[in-house]
């Protein structure tokens, strides 16, 4: 299905049959973080009911136990850090965005140690971003190096994964990035004394559109997907919760004129 769209005064062509799914499926062997156990999918069974066809039931009827932040690809709203209950289902009301995909290699931190930053940490800095791109779109997808397939199954708990420098996040918001997607389990350090500086800069930086912005974590961008210009379709489950499992899909854009 070919479409033509106009973005920033230029026309582009895209094929909606060529979507590139960058989500990681929710399954017991999938990635996890924040000290949660593996996701569980089990058939509902009682004296009156058997929810497994393989075990003699009429239908498959599974109970799924998971955490939106801890299991697989998910999208968060500002409600992640507010006392007020704010649902991703009310924040994300548009589902197609102009997007850029960039690849960065985190820097090794050698500066002064702080509760939210330690020597030897791998950090996505402003320098990392500026080396990867010079123009910014409403949605930004960031692939980090190295980019092994273990990202699809990794248990990130107690591993101190790479994270973002708040200065880098502030730069992106200043340049119009409203939807940030990363293959990391968080934009902040795993253990940062509860400061969540990158999250706070993203959502509480004093920008008029802060409350409508989203962060998506634990995506996976295959190495065969090239850096470049895309149309992003952001799909979420309609949970009334600060975060939801999500399925971001990229569609390559080709300029017409």
C-alpha cells in the first residue's frame, strides 16, 4: 500500500506494507529489568473450567502476569513521575510521527562521581547525539552500540546499563523531539538515588508540550535497519496506566521532490 505524505513542506512516498517492527514481543524469555521475575503466561484452571486446549479444555484462556516497565517494549507518559495519575492512553492520542533513526556509541564517564553518575558508566551524551545527527524530528529512535541480539532476552537488573545525560535530553526537547525511543531499559541510571534527572528534564523542562511527550524503552532495532528518515506508527495497548506495552513500527520515507 503506497502512500504520499507531506512533511515540513516536502513530499514523501512510503509503502505501508513494508513496516519495520522495532518492538520486542512480550514472552517469558523476553528481556526484563527492575528486578521483576520473568513474565508468566499460564492457562486459567479451576474445578469448572480448563483454559488449555492441549490439556483437554475447549479454548485457550491464559492469565498473563507482567510489568509494563519491566518486561519488553513499552511507552511511558509523564504519569511515570507525577503524584497525579496520568494515563498513557489519554496522553498519546496521535499515532503517526515523522521520525529519525540514529545509532550512537555511549561515552565512558571519567568525571566527578555523583549519586547519579559514577566513573566508568556508559552515558549517551550531547556529544554522542551531535556526532550522529544534525537535524531532529518529532520522534527520535536511538540504537546503541554494541547492538547484539541479546537485547531481546537480556535481564538488565543489577547490570548498570548505559543511560542518558540530562543535558542530552534537554537538547533534544529544545530541538523539538517529543517522542524518544531507545533500546535501553531506562533513560536514567539504574541506581541514581531516585533523582530520575533525564526523565524529569524530558517531562518537566517547562515546555508547553511536556505533558504530551512520551518515552519508549526496550525497543530493538535490527542492524539491517538503516539510520535515516521514517514514518513512525506508535501502537499501544489501551491501558489506563502511566505506561503500556507498545509496538512501534517504522516505515521508510523516500523524498519525491
